[in-house]
C-alpha cells in the first residue's frame, strides 16, 4: 500500500519446500524444488531464491515455519462477470439430465438485468474468494451480455480488476439471433468487436455443436486478430470437433477443455505452441468424461489447469480442488498438476513474469500450511493456503 513498504526487502525463511518452476534453481526437476529454502522479495519482484543458509540480508524477515511456498496460482480461464444463480439447473443435472450449452441463456438474462454495481460486487466477491485460495492472476471473460452494450460493459468491469480480459461475444448465439446465426457472427465481428476491442487482450469463441462451428469460429478469431486481440478457444469440450486444430492453425495461446481429442488433435498440439488448458471443474460439475491429461503430457503437449469458474458448468474458484481432481482422475502426477496450475497457466496467457519464483519475476507467492506441494492433492478439500503475496504485498 505505502511507498515505504514497496521499497522494503523481505526474506521468507524456513521454507521446507520451495517450488520455483525453474529447474536450474533447484533439483533439476520441472518444479525446480529447493529444500530448506528462502525467498527474497524486493518491492514487487522476486530478488533471490535459494537455500536458507545463503539468504542475503533484508529489512524484514518472515518465518515460514517449515511450510511450503509456491508461485501464486495462475487461473487462465474463468467467467466471473455474471449475475444470477443456477442452483436448480445443477440440482436437476445431478438428478440425471444432461448438460447442454443452452443453460448459458439463464445467466445472460440475469446479467443483462443487473446493474454495473451488482456485476462489480459479484466479480469482486469471487476474486477475493480465489485470492484466499492462492490465485494471484486470473483471466476472465465476457459472454453473458451478448449485446454490444452488455459485452462492452462486462469487459470494462473486468478490466478494472485484471489485465487478462477476454472478449467472448461468441459464447452462444444471442437469443435474439437464434433464427439467424450468420447475422450474429456479423455483429460479433463488426460493431460488437469495435466496442469491445479497446477493453480486452484476448478473443475467445465457444466452438461446439449448439454454439459456433469451425468456419464461424475461424471468422470470429481472425476478425479479432485483425483488431489486435489474441485468440484462445473453448475447444472439444462436449464432442470431437475442429476447435483444437483451429487453435493451433491460428496460433491461439490456448485451446481450453480438450476433453474429446483425436490423435491428430494431440499431434497438432504437440507440434504447435498452443497450450492445452484442462478444466476438470467442468467435468466434475457435469459428471462428464475426464480429459486425458496423461495422453497429452506423454505426447509433449504443454498443459495448464484452470477452474473455468462460471455459474453453470463449473462453479468453483478453487485451483487446489482442480489440482486434486487432475491427480485423482486425469493421470497427472502431483508435480505435473502443480506445474500446470502455475507455470502452465502463465504459458496459457503467454506470460513469463508470473508462474515462477525466479529473480525478476513478479512477487506472487502462496504459502501452504503443509510440508510439500504434494499435499494439494494428498489433502483434497482442506484449506491449506495460509498466506498470499501479490506484487510483493501480503494480501492474505
Ligand atoms: Zn469456459
């Protein structure tokens, strides 16, 4: 908060396990683990990491008490600008009905009817909830407005809280255009794009049966690229489709969901620079088939793990919960899941300043009340996050 604090240096010592995500700083594993470690924060940056006994002198000292420090989670996929509640839909689905993309319309109606203040209050509440669970960077999307004014409004609200803002006018075809989807694509790539591009970094499309097909998705993402927005795609969530290959073709930063993949899809991801972002909260909350993380990792694909936090298909803001699911049900090792929830999320946002604890990186750290990061999967559902620093300031 104060300039005084910003210029102070702090050492966190007595860290039993430090996750740096830099193999050269630690044990040569991808997590770059350092045992009996210390981290020095100078202003809003990491200044030093290494063994406790070698830590340089600093102004302040924090004793981690033999616990774990890892990079703050990077949640690269959420939908937090919304109003309303879909408890009844969830309850019905858990009683045996299948999920279909149309449920989004319920949230669209509630979001359009909400005031700016209500949307902002809702967003702020979920961001605080995520922060308490160790998330220091989050991407969030529009997609519940589906009019020029409501999409631009959602992005303005989001941009006040994060730099990772995604224009998702192409979430579903707006109800008013149900009989003329081509006209909606024209709106999304024309007037709506003009109003939204100044507030966003990314453009996204839900490429799925019942939402947008491959040709529509290509047109939307290409139009966004021409306006300086970088693509990411909701791809291959509910069925096989062209989304993943389109993502690689357009150099999207991420193809998100990746639940139904052919061998050609996996090959395309392995040979391209698009990250596969897996969102197990969605499969959990819809009782759907899990994405096969093991298959992707074995093929050499870069994998991120995120929450997909949204009121319909994945109403969790907890990255630790997703880590536990990924380990239990998607074939990931605890190390891989922790990497994917930190460095993987950063890769999915094409960021190199977050997702790792190395000199020069942003001082975003999570302190776990556990002797190692493995406890995130070993102790599912337990609130292990005991402290969070963002931009060098302790916020939890
Ligand atoms: Zn999503």
